[in-house]
C-alpha cells in the first residue's frame, strides 16, 4: 500500500512539473526581433513604412487586448499596428498550423500608419 501511495504521489508530482496551460498551441508568445538590415524598425515622420516586418494575429500573438476577434497586425520595432487593406484570411487559414493565429510570419510591406492603423499598399508574406 505504501509503494502504491509513493508511486501515485510521484506520478502526480511529475505531471504538475511538466504541465502547461493546455490552451495555447503556440510554443512561445515572446517575439524576438530578427536582426536584418531590411527589417523596418521605425515609422517615418510622414507615417510611411516599407520593408520586412513581423506579421501575425494581433489578439493571439501580439497581445492586442483591444481586439475582439482575430485580425491581422504588424510589428514595427516595438510597436504593433492593426492592418487595413489586407485581411487575416487572405493569406491562408489563420487557424492552420502555420496560420497567423499560431505563428508569427515575416511580411514585406509598404504603406502608411494613419491614426494608429497601418494602411497597406503592399503586403506579401516571405517564403519560409
């Protein structure tokens, strides 16, 4: 009986040590800015942005708490902007394994930030 109790206790303890929240499909919510001269790191004074940026679901991966549903967003430097002119599902199923709700992707963009929203003139995902 003591052996059964010890084995059960060790099993329960090991499960709690290796358990995660269970609701996340993404391995890490922390986004690391890639070091590349082509990455856009700032918005110019007139609001224009051109170059490579990180793109993903603003609510799922960029922590945009003001979003009520999944929507496309970009990260320029440390700032995150919702995107208009390109929808999240125009680039594949957003809830697929490599979709925007489960992955942070690199996009080549051109457009302007107006009143806190990136207005896309061009938006193309780069190949992995």
